């Protein structure tokens, strides 16, 4: 019995214009829908004055699950930009592994349907950003804008009859 080894055909080489070198990757720009900044000093119905419908909710008494819907409405209507939407819509308690991850560290169970005061939450977040991250002016402006929008949604609407 003999074993015959035949030479294999050489592998085809790649065309000269392609190589296996690392190609620099540039992140594409984030899609942003910019809306007019809503100032707290403006009239309480400045958001409705844009002519766009927003689901009304008491943002001082709303659940994280409801906040994701409200933030989508604000984004779709152009009141907040993409980055602000991402900050507002991200609710960690909606993640299925919250109890195993963040909840395990904090000792809290997820309660995505328990109402919270989101104005107070974002005001605390804003003061934290100003104190511990004063160099990131862009993110501070975004959080300020979110706080202003939430305050506007949370302020009572005056009805003139």
C-alpha cells in the first residue's frame, strides 16, 4: 500500500487593491432632529403652541414605562433631539436583568410601573453634572433642555374661557 501525496494548488492571492490591513473607521453622525429650545420662563403651553400633539402626563407622577412613551412623543415632534431622547427614554428598570445587575448592587428590585417624579430626578442629575462634570458643556446643555421641557410639561395649563 502506498500513499500518494499530490501537491495542492496554491491559494489564489487577493487582488492588489484589497489588503488585510486595518481600515480606519469613522462613526457616522448621529441623526438629530432639533427642535426649538423650550424655556421654563415661557408660557405654560409653549409646547402645545408648536401645533404638535403631545400626550399629556403628570411628569411628577409617571412610571419609567410611561416615560419611554412620552420621550418618544417629544422626539417625534421635534421638541428634543436624538441624544436627549436617548437619555430620557433609557430606563434601566425595564431591562429584564435589572435585578441581577444594578438591582444586585443597589439592593433594589425593578419597579418599572411605580410612578416617580421625573422633574426631581432630572434636576438632581443636572446638579450632579454641573458639580462633577463641568467640562462637558454640551451634555449639561442637553440635560438643562430636558429639565426645561419636563418642567413645562409639569406646569399647570392655564385655560382662558
